[in-house]
């Protein structure tokens, strides 16, 4: 969230390493009243266990692959930080959005399973999301069937796999850290030939997702409610009143939301 980025930039939030490389020494130097770590990353869990051994109050959260784990983590973080009531309110907000999306889809007889592929680039051999990933789990809420459901985690695939799986929709997540400035029209025009055999290509259902939108699709957080609504509007667009005609989504992603527009929790 922007408030975290701003705090890091102005020095009110200390940097103690990065997501996959926290520094035990820098954390200890902070003399923290509470450390919260993510057990899905081995480096974080290792540092947290060292902190526990050194007497620092430390909590390891569940691996946030599924929505239920995210809700549990929000509650745990609320309890250990003395904000249990606020955590329950956040969880209720998220559940309201999930229920709204589910109810609207259940009442729409035209809703059907859509084969979806999520990649981290438009390359010949991109990394793609299989089962047991955050984005794959949230796709299930909107009847998005992961075409790589016979494998686990993020995996490198070739273009032949894309052609054979023939997804109805393709979501390309690009990071601001890879140094490439993508344009949707140019990206689609330069896709490998195998990509162009898919129903997603033929029907104009290839989405370029970057910036804040890419963040919420890759990083589990309380913004999961916004992710579910955004995916619902992309994957089951007819249920929500009109076709989702925008193929490039970034920092403006909240302009396409209704039920969860204010649930970024950017305080």
C-alpha cells in the first residue's frame, strides 16, 4: 500500500532487508516490541525462529496461499497487536464482498467455468501459476479453472503447453522491477505464435496487469476482497452488467470496482 511505500521513503518505516532476505541483525537493532513473519518464506521463518530464541516477541503467520489462511492471519495479527476488534471488522468486510460476488454468480444461469492461464511475462517460456498459489485459489471463487491444475506452485512452461491447454482467458502479470515498459497492444502483437492459437487471443481476452493491480494478484493481503471482485469482473463479466473491455489494468484498478472499492486498508 502507498502508505508503506511513503513511510519507507521518508524514513518513518525502517528497512530491515527484503521479503526473501530479512536481516536478523537489523531486526534485533530495532528492539521491536513485536515481530510478525510470513511462514511461506524460509528465510523469514528462519529469522523469526532465531528471534524467538533471543527473546523477541515474534509471531509466524500461516502461508497465505488460500483465502481462509489470509482471514486467519488478519485475526492473528489483530490479536497480537491489540487490535482484535478492528481485525474482525476487516474480516467481516471481506466476507461481505465474497458473499456478494458468490450470490450474484449463483443467480446468473449463464455463468460457466472459464479456463484461465496466469503468467509472469508474455515470453515463449513464461513462469505460470499452477495449483497452491494465491492467484489460483482466488480464481476458484469466480469459477476460473486453472489450466495448470495438474501441477503445484509457480512453474516454467513452454508455449506448446499454452497452445494445448487453450485457455479462454490469459492474465499476464508484469512487475515494475523487471525493467520492461509494456504496452498491451504491442505485447499482443508480439506474442509467440502458440499464444495466438488460443481462444483467449481470438476473443481479445488477454489481460496485461501491472502496478498496484499486479501487487494484489501476487501478494496475499487484506486487499483480497478487491482481488476477488476484480477477477470476477474479468472472468465472469456478463454477471456484473457489462463486458470487461479494459485489457490493461494498473494503479487505476479501483476504478473498476464497486463492492470493494474502499477496502484497500491503506491507512
